[in-house]
């Protein structure tokens, strides 16, 4: 109440949205350290870029399903093939968009560095 008057419902909604905006955008260093785990800075940045740009096609569609739109990516996919993978990401293919304008060269390198930490997952067998 302000001077005997109540704040209208729309005022509370605006207040709640403002508070959410302030706190949702902030990330505490301890939270980043927890999420980072044992990854280096480059690997962690690559993981974030992968999740933002690549996971929609290269990660399973649902938790209990291993199917993906694109191939599942892992250390086996990139190790020893870094220059080829880098160009593949930059230029794309008929089935995959290129990211030369959407990712900086360092971000592409970080994605490759992150993928080197990813273990290959075996496809799940269909239930019998």
C-alpha cells in the first residue's frame, strides 16, 4: 500500500517482470564454476556454443531416444580431422548451414576443443 492506496495488479506484474529480468540475466561466478566442472575455458565456451548452435541437430531429440537430425558428434568425429571439421562448420553442406558469418573462428575452434571431450554414445536398441 502506498499512502493508503493499493498497487494495481498491473503494477505487481511489472514489478515481478523487472525483478525477473534483473536476476535472470545475472550469473554468479560460483554457478559458472559448478557448470564448468573440469572443462578448460575453451572447452566450456565450446560447450556453450555447441549447445546454442549445434545441439538442435546433433543431440538426441528426447532424453530416452538417441536419434538425431545430424550425426552424433564426439571426440572420435573430430580428433585428427580438425582442419576438415573447421571448414565443414564454416562452409556447411547441402544438409547443414555454414556458420562463417554466425561464429567467430575462435568460437569454431572452441567447439572443436569441446567435442574432443565428448565420449561416443552408442545408439539405444529398440525395445523388444
